[in-house]
């Protein structure tokens, strides 16, 4: 039939996508996604098919769907549509035009199984093992920071919010199961302070802007050498980030002992913890109350900032390029979403590192 695409037309279009720089094709060039198969199979516990019914989608294919979602901030419904629509997505998943495509419900159920199995940390560690095996070991010290991730705002009354904080469910919600299912009782409100924008006359307002934010936090530790996420935690937005330093956020395998972080992590407990575990504190010092910052301390903080600022690249990529946003309900599901974002960030970072290594090897 005239106008109907043939095999050669599809191949030509895929070649064109490659020439333009298909990000997903680049992902496959640096990571063998089969490394995730054993952990996925163990977590999903699929039946052997003896009971009949339609066979499940390949677990690695489904994991790749979550990679597409995380890289592009797509809902289950939107990613289903785009897999059908985009040749680049189909090629990444190993699907042809005639193959069955996972629908939104299938995608949700797959992610839900991973969440209930609590396997996202295992999958992250599997990627980290592959990175280390390729020579990207944790080195030159580590940088710690946290970033707020927004979730859909909950229109609760003060009484309802207080009840939730006390770990209870509002009585009215118990009578409305449908409403209860859509209420996130794990996310929290907090205040985010951001620098005021420069005025048109070139001056800057003296006071930072306070922005109420509802959702979760992504706490990460990156190695200074390669800028890869090595450790991470997910909490509600109101959790104090300084306390997370002592909750498995530091990588003891790093080849160097310094730890950089902002003043939120400066406390007597943290300093003692770092000392007792063989780390060297490079945490910013706070300004003395009622007194100007000593010049020596100011210069030391400025030197630390030059290193610490590298962690901001993680959050810039996740927020500006991946548009990270939590659509799910509950901290367990949010942890899976944040973990997937951290996995995708490390794959993206690996691409940058390998391109830099190639450029260095071949010279200008």
C-alpha cells in the first residue's frame, strides 16, 4: 500500500535517530541492563506459567520502561502512549512494531511489586558494582547534600494534619476508602529558602524567599572523583538532613576520608561520628550569633564551597532535565521513584565520564 512504511523505512528512521544522538541508545552502549535480571527475577517471583494465562513481560524490558519514565518524568499512561508512538523507545525496549506493548496498569503493577519487595536499593547497588568494575571507584572524598522533591499538595485541615503527624488516620477518612487511598500521609510540608532574584536595577533584595514545599527529600552522597551517587536515602520533606549523615549516607569504601557538606550537617554529634569512623570533616562552619564571620572561617568556607557545589549538579539534572516529581502515594513508593531517578542519574553521569575519557584519549 502506498505510504505504508516498510522495513527499510524504519531502519532508515532509526539510523537518523542514532545520528541525531538517541539518549536511550547511548544508555545501552554503556550499561548492560542484563545485570539487573537476577535481582528483578528474585523480587518479582513470577510463576512458571503452568497455571496458564498471558505470560508476563520480560522483567528487564519492564525495568527499562521505568528508566524511560525516570529520565523523562512520565506518568504510566503517558509512557504507554509514547512507547507506542516513538521508535527510539521501542528500540530501547527491544520491541518491534508488531510486538505487544505494556499498558499503564501493567507498568503500575510492575513498579508496585518492586516497591513491595523493597528491591530498589539492591538494583542501585547492582549498578554501582558495575561502575566500580569498570574502574569508576569511589575516590577523592565525598560530598553530602539533600534536595526537596515536590509531590501533589494535600488540601487537609489543620486538625487532619495534626492527626497525621501523630501517626493516626482522621476519622472522616476511615469512612471514605476512596479518599483515603489518595491521601499521602507520609509526605510533609517544609519551608524551602531560595535566593531572591536580582532586581532590574542590578540590586538584590536582602532577604531570601521562603517557599512552602510539600513532598519528600533525596539525600545523596557523591564521590568527589567522578561525581557519581554512591549512597542515598529518601525521607519526607520535613526530615532534618543533618541527622541523615549518621544513617548510612557515607561511603566507607571511598579512597579518601574528607567529607564536604553545608552548615545543616554541622553538629557535635556529626563531628564525633565522622572522627570515630575515620572521616575528616570539611563541613561548613556556622556564623557566630551576633558577630561577624571571622575572615579565616569565611575563606575556609569559600574553599569548601568550591568542592561542595559539585553536588548541585545532581539535583540540577534531576529537577531541570528529568523534571523529577513524586506522583505516587506514600514513602515506600516515593523511595522507588527516587531510587530510579538516582539510577538514571548515574547512567547519565557515566555517559559524560566516558565521553570525557574518549576525548582525552584521542586528544584535540
